[in-house]
C-alpha cells in the first residue's frame, strides 16, 4: 500500500475543519493505527509496511504541529512536559498530545521517546512544569515508568503526573495515587480535559 502524505493532509484539513482536531485523532487516526498494529500482530502486514504507515502518520502529526505553532500564539503560562520512560521507543501518541495541547495554547515540552530518567529529572529542574505526562505503549515499560515516577517524587512531591497509553490497558481507568493519575482506554479528548482540570 502507498503512504501518501499529501492525501492524508487533505483528509485532515477537511475532517478537522468540520469536527475538530481531537475528533480527527480519536475517530480517524487512532482506529487506523490500531488496525495497522492488529494486522502486523496477525502476520497480515509486514514490518516494512507497518513502519511506512507509522512514519507517514508521524509525518502528518509533525505537519499539523507546525501549522498550529505558526497559526496560534501561546495563550497559557502553564508548562507541560511530555515524556516516556527509558526503553519506550514510540512517540506518535506523545506528538498527538503535543498537538492538542499546542492547539489549546499551552507551552509544551515534548522530550519523547526514551530519555534516561536522570535526564528527565535534570530537565524538570530547568523548566519546572505544571504537569508531567508519561506515555507507555508497551506493557514491558510499566516497570521503568514506575521507577521514573519514584525518582520524580524524590525531588518533586506535588507536580501532578498523568500516565497513560496502550501499555496500560489492564489498569483501571483513572486510578489516582500520590498525585499520579493512571489512564487507559481513554480518548484524546478526555486526556486533554483531565490535563486542564489538573492545572487550571
């Protein structure tokens, strides 16, 4: 199958103008990416095609983020850090969340994927975010994420942390502990609402 970025941009422009950015991600892009993942797991899609699809989706989100950055001014002084635990190699969801937050006028610092914990802790000191978002797409990365949260809590006791992603699909929705919210099977629109509730 061909991965035509120009055609995807046209679909994005038409759909988002009618239904909004969050709905574009939730109703179109997310289901397509899940389907691609399922086909790959079932052996019905080869790795090269899966990578081509994922890279094209990433390119689309990059174009969207550039458009938003050029067309919208930062309206909020709230700073949001998006990261992944060490070992997490997927950043598409982080870039989508960045897109939605930029669209709301927030200052976003996206340092995904796979940054060592000590680098994240050092970066926290530099930017002093109002909230930290951690994304996990593979269940194997839950333990590294838990270690990262413990290290963050040693120095930053009060900053809210939201952790989510398909790697948490066996975790109950909205489990809150120590000012950490675990989310799974949640729409991008709901994630953005929760972030806004925690910092505004």
